[in-house]
């Protein structure tokens, strides 16, 4: 009697073979998914570790690089640079009320010429890179000047530019000005067609309404033009550098072919 009663109870706890196999398939599928997730987590951890290692190396490299620059540009080196007949000036923010200047000159539109119809794309990009250097002198120096300095650390012009840009405060971005542009374009065309260099106008129609002027020869690449003017190689007064990073509001930038140098760019500041 007891055995007969147990049979239905035992059968009621059983599942069909089809249900059992379906459960096995689901289990195996979940096992594979779990295994794949564990593998992805492991790879993500490895990639994260590699990224952290790369960031640490980059930080160490920057720290070492800046330490080398700072050691090189201590007082004895600055005295040696002055002995190279360079007209080294203290960063301009030491010469005036910088906070007041920033309050009244807080323009930060790096690509301020992007919608200007009278400038070529190359001229617009020259203003773009000039504004990048003015708005973020330390960042510009680290990215574009320090690599050249590391290759040629005996170059007094590069060393003095690093010294200046790493200590100066940011400037405002410059706005393009059509009057200054027309004057710069006239001088660039005249200089280029006649093959002369310098600031003297040799044609009556070319006006001089600027407060500061820079002329660059032999470069057509916008970034190289700006670097050429900032480094100011073989210009002991470093006049181009101080004008490019000086206290101005507007600029006209014009590039034209030059019979002697291939290309010349004139920048009129006001």
C-alpha cells in the first residue's frame, strides 16, 4: 500500500527529457556568455592598464622635458642669451595691469576670420595659428616650439622663445580688419612683384595705418609663418615676436607671391 502511494509522488517530481535538454542548452549558453564577458572584462582591464602606463610615461616625459628647459634657462643661461645680442624683454604682463587688460580684452574666438570674405583660406589659417599662440602661449610652446628646441638646444632664439612663452600670460585673440588687410595686401603684392623686402612702401597707393607690422618671407604654410615670426631667427631685436604676442586688437594678414622668396606675408596690427 505504501509503495503504491509513492509511485505517483515520485512521478509528479519528474520533468520531460525535452525540458531537461532545453535547460541544459540555456545553461551552456549562459556559461558561454559569462565566459565571453569575463574575457572582455579582462581585456578592458589590460587596455586600461596600458592607457594608465602610457599616461604615466607621457607625464614623466613632460616633467623631464620641462625640468631640462627650466635648468637650461636659469640665470646663467639668460645672461648668455643676452650676450648673444638678443633684445630680451621681460614678459609683457609685468609691464602693465594684466587683470584690467584681460577684463577689457577678453576676446577668445580663435578662428575669428572663418566667415571673412576678403581673406584666402591660407590667410585665415595664419590668423588662426597666431590666435592659438596668443590665447595659449604655454600650450603652443609645448606642442610646436619645444620639439624644435629639443632638436637644437643651442639655438638662442629657440631658447629665448621657450623662456618667454612659458612665462607670459595669455593675450586676447585678434579680429580681422579690412582696412589693415587692404594695406597689408597692397604691400605684399608690391614687395612680391618688385622682389624687395622690408617695411618701406615703394608705391604711393600702399598706405601705412598700422601700429605694428611683420613681414615673413619664404613660407606659405600658415603654422610655419607664425613660427618663423615668433622664433625671429637672425633678428636680434625680436621685434616680430613681440609684435605678434603684443597688445593689439585687430590685424590684417595678406600673402602674395614673391619673385625672390617664392612667397611673402604681411601682417599689419592695430
